[in-house]
C-alpha cells in the first residue's frame, strides 16, 4: 500500500477519533484501530479465559514494578504515523500518564501485551507486528491460548532494515515457561488455554 500524505493521515486520525467517540455511546463495546491506511472497527467480546489471562499478566507486571501501570483496553496513538491501537495491556511509567488525554502516546509505552482472541487471530497479529514497531513500541508480547498453540512470543528490538521498521527478535515460549519480556519476568504457568471444542 502506498504511503499516505500528511493530510490523509490527519483526516484518517480525525475520522477514527470521531468513530471512537460514537463507539463510547453504544451499548456494545467497540474498539477503533487503524492499520495499513484503513480504519478497523471491531466488536469487543472477550471470553473468560482471555480476560483471566490479561488480569494475571497485569498483576505480575505491576507487582514487579510499582512505578508502572498496566492499563487494559486503553487507546494508544502514535502522533507520527497516526496509527491507533487498543491492546489488551499497555504498560507505561506512571509518571508518563496523562489523565486528560484520550489516548496514550505510543512513544511513552514500555510494552504492549495482546491475548489472541479465539477467532480472527492471524490477521490481527500480522497487523500489530507490522504497526507496533513503527509506533515506537519496544516490546510486544503475543499470548496465544488457542488449543493448537498455547504460546507466549516476545517481539523486541525494533529497528530499520530493507523491509522497513520491524521487530528483529522474536522469542517463542510455551505455556508454563518463565518468560523474559523487557524488564519483566512473566510466569505463564497460570495462563489458561481456550477449551478444546472452541
């Protein structure tokens, strides 16, 4: 896809912000994200295992580092690219939080954590792996509880190359392993996989 002009980026960001405002007024919970020059609107319907995994990881991160906050389902926007994401967990230094902002500045984010939903997983992960390093996010953790996966993969070291800005390191681990993600150590033994019949 060709690069967008500054004006196109500005208009897309403005339109995404308006959609987000409209989504807040709906009975169902929607998340608005941007990727590849497109706005993606997704109905949020987290399952119990997904929610439990997010909460268990959040508790571990905050217990290890009282100077950070692990925020759930919080908008993250990059002022340079106008990319907008709503990940499961956003880890940010408490001193960098702005309680008057509509979104967290992606350049302040220390780590993002995403728990793969039991549907539409591949495309969502592909988009984030393309966008998150461009947004300046140093560590991106993908938890995949699907029955044929049960993995935690830590993506890090974003840098430029002939293929653009990409994560240059990916460390896959199995559920049950102790995982190093940035400055945190995550015990994945308490993570729940999705039921076999999903």
